[in-house]
C-alpha cells in the first residue's frame, strides 16, 4: 500500500491540513549580501534589498541604484519507506531572483528615496520519492513541485526624525506552483496566484554604530488562487479560491564596527491564523498550520588590502507543517563575499546550504538544498 494520507499532505510545499489548496513553500533571501548574512538584514538594509527586508532603510540611499540578482538552486530529497531502499530525487533551476531601481529625492534635510522592484520571497520547489511493496507493479512513487511566489513592489523610505526612518512598501503578489505526481498514473496541479500586500517599517539609530529595524506585513490577501487539477488520460477540473495571509513581522539589530558588522534577526509568520476558502465564500477557514519562527545571525569583515568583504551567517527555521510527526527544523548555513569596483559597480556572491526532515506513517524525508546568488549593483 502506498501512503495515501501523505500524498495530499506533503512536506512543506504541498498541502496543509483540511485539504488546504495552498502551499506555503519556503522563505528565501532575495539577494546575495543578505543571504550571506543568514537573512539578518532588517537593521542593515540600505540598498535595493530594503524593498523586501525593511523599506525604512531606503532613506539612507543617496545615489540612484540598479541591481540584479541571479540564483542557481539545487534541491535533493533522500527518502525511504519502512525498510525499503532509499530513493533520491533531484531538481535544479536557474532564474532571476530580484530586480530593483532606487530613486533618491533631494530634500532639505534627512533622506527620501523611492524604490521599484521585483523579487521572489518564497519557493515551492520540492521533491519526494520512495520505493515500497507496489514499486514492482507501479514503479517508484515520485512527487515534484516547482515555482514560487513573486512580488512586484514599490516603496519609499523617509527620515521622520534625526535617528528615525519610516518606510512603506506595497505590491502585487503573483506566482505559479506546478506539481506532478507519478504513482499508478500521473496527476498534476497547476496553481496561479494573484494578490496584494502592504508592509510599513521603521529603522532606529540607537547610537552611531547600533541600529534597530522592524517591519510588519499588516495585510496580504491572495484574492484569486486558480487551481487546475489534471489526471492523465482522464481530464481536468478547475477551482478558484482566495487566501488571507496572517500577521507577519520581522525585527533585527545591527552593530557596525570599524571594519566589521554583526547582525541578528527574528521573524514571525503567524500561519496558525492563515485562512482560505472558495472565492465566493463569505467566510474563510483556518488551514491548520503552526506558526513559523525564523532566527538568524550573521557577520561581515572588510579586508582593505583586497578591497573585499567576507560574510557568513546561520538561520534556524521552525516548520509550520502539522501533517508530519516528527518534523526536523530547517538549518541553513551561508557564506559570501562582496567586491566594489571603481566606486560605482559592485558584485556580491553568496552560497547557502540548508537541511531539514519530516517523518510519519512509515515514511522518512531527508531534504537538502544548495543555493548560490550573484547580485550586481550599479550606483551613480
């Protein structure tokens, strides 16, 4: 017998309890410097990435900036059922992770900067495969998911006091999730997302070297989730939903030394209050997730002789999934380097390695993810 309860309740990027049609995916960093710092960027952001991490940091930008981030990712799952041999599935992808343009506006005092950009804050990439007693007749079970949520955003940061900045970001959320399941036959899901979000933020300069940052997604609503289910040689069906994200917040601190920086962040995604339902429904129901906590620390060191910066970070990500017992939280280690050329062009590189696991009903899932990011920025 296969594991029927696990097919609709798959790890992380598939379904949650109560047949929720929406997958949370995994949070991911959008540019190389913040990824190398483990995502500890809420009190550091003063570049194109601020549009995602903390828009209040935009007020410190004094030059026009274009930035582009490219990502290479590899995810592998080593899974096994009961006493059967383990199976490994692998998925690779290369894509644009973020784009941004910053427009500083001259003001009498303080700073005011507008930003426009695109980024991918969550990914649905996932693989599951295993062999069992039915594999000789049906072949091995295989689940593959791809896609992610994207955000087209505009924002601004302004100094409201000598040591306090305010930021506001709003945008259009879109995305695609593609799932293919091979068992006795082949079935697939294609989900398209459309929504809006609003995120205010603050940045405090406690001392000339110490900064605090906080931001809150006060409202994020997927007003249309179109799901198409298709079974090979049978046909397809379409359903429309809407999704209301819960309160999400992140806070961080950063201390700047003479040639070094240390930073730490904490992020709460209140997925226990996440709601969904048919698009025509007057009320939405809870999906049954746990809240997600993300803790990170990171640091960087400037090396004057080489005109470069070395970085490293660590992230602990608790999992919101409730369909598995036990779940093993995600751990991510990262490192990177930054280079400045001629005062206008910069290149940041980062690599991260993440691992997590889930188990239940005789199935054990062991996941590994490699990500590499390169961010190019031009300032004038």
